[in-house]
């Protein structure tokens, strides 16, 4: 009889232990499921944020630095940092709107671009803020990480307000304003007729207007076939000097680009009248893109004016090496002829090596 009780007690103990073990297992499974659900929720939130950031918060930038050597009566060699820019951009509302904020931290930190665009139609778009002037081809269409040379042409530097030599404004080719732009007659993925019409302060970047006049710019680009662009642009400008003096400086340009898989050819001529001082600038370049990563280019250019503020011709040979998407090396050799400089400085040889780190 006692043996029967012992068996019964053993059976009850086994059942109780089994039930407790089962309860523990159920608890562990429930906790595991809860943990998995938390991880899935976090992953979903992370994926949603990544998708939002990829569309609305694109961070990019580049650093350009190098060494430059100049040989004339006063030879010099210098290391330099040309640009250190960070950009935030994105689009929203089904890509009808986009924006860009670009800051340059080389030298004195400054805002280069800060604009918003509304793009309801291919033929009509609106851009408001601070951005590149739609004058000529090179200034707006060829950024520093795409441009074939280290130094921009005389035309872009002096006529399109990258240097203050003539009108007192050095503004990286940018200004604050409003422009309408678009294209008509679609063919093979591009518009045959393209236009820009804009009104700008005319006082440079990060500055309020200092007079009652506004700069007006209009540009027309015709693309008859793929790879070929022919353009003409006009700019009316008034610049304030001192308290009461204004300088009118209307200017115009014509140019063409032929850019196909391997070959690039581009040329522009511009004329400006800076308060009666007629200034002419011209460049022509040609280059060949080998199968990645090499390109070679050559350019001839000149600038001159009636008052002999500048009278220079320059020949530049360049090579571009881009082994990776985020790395670009450029070497330029130049020969400059200055007819109005002292005899010892009229002919100058130069070499410039620049590295661009892009992210």
C-alpha cells in the first residue's frame, strides 16, 4: 500500500515539474516573440527613416586642394585649399519641389547656394533663392567637380562675376533672385528649345540689394541634335559705387557645346560694357575622354578691354585622372601672355595640381 502512495507521489511530482517547465518554456517563447516584434518595429522605423532621408535629406560635398607653381621674374610655389563644400538637398511632393543648401568652408565660410524650385511642367519651372547666374554656358552647366580645368576661363571669371576686377562684385557666379526656366519640343530625352529668364539683386551672394535697380538675365539654348547645344545670353546690370554713382554694365554672350561619349568641344565669346569700358572675352577648348579613368583637354582664351585693365592670352593643357567615383586628380600646364605687364612679367609659365575628394 505504501508503495502505491510512493508511485502516486512520484507521478504527481513529475506532472508538476513538467507543468512548471512548460510554463517556463511558454514564458521564454512569449518573451522571444516580444523581442522579435520590437526588433521588427525598429527595423521598419529605420527603413522608413532611411527612405525619407534618401529622398529628402541628401548629404554630399567635396574638398579641393592642391599645389601651384608659377615661373616668371618672381617665381612662386604655394599649397592651397580651393573649395571645401557641403551640400544638403532633396525633393518632396512627388518631386514637384526640390531644394539645395550648399556651404563653402574654405577661407571665410559662406553660403553658396540656398534655393527652392517648383517644377510643375517641363516647359515652366520656378527657382527662388541664391544660385548660379544663367549667363553663358560654362558658369552654370559646369560645376567644379565636372569642369575640365582647374581655373575657369577668363570669360567666366571676369564677365560672370567670379572676380571683382571690373564691377566690384566677386560672387562665385551667383546672386539672389528669381528665375523661370524650361524646355519645349521633346526629342530623344531632351528639349530642343530651352530658356532662362531671371531677375536678380546684382549685389553678390549673401547681400541685400544696395540700389533700386535689378539685374535682368535671359538665355536661350537650342539643341538640334543630341550632344550639340548652341546658346545666346544677355544681361543688363547696374552696380552701385559709393553713395550716388551707378555703373551700367550690359553684357552678352554666344557659345556652343558638342559633348558626346568620347569628345568634348566648347567655345564662347562674351562682350561687356563696364561704364564705357568695352571688354571682350573668348575661349575655345577641345578634349578626349578615354575609357575611364583618363581625359585630356586643351584650351586657348583671351580677354582685353579698351582701358587696358586686362590684356591677356592663355594656353592651357590639362589631364584628368578619376580612378574612383570619389577621387579626381587634375594637372594643368599653362602659358600666359600679358601685353600690358612689365617686361619681366609678360610671359608666365605655370603648373597646377589639384586633388578633389568627393562624397
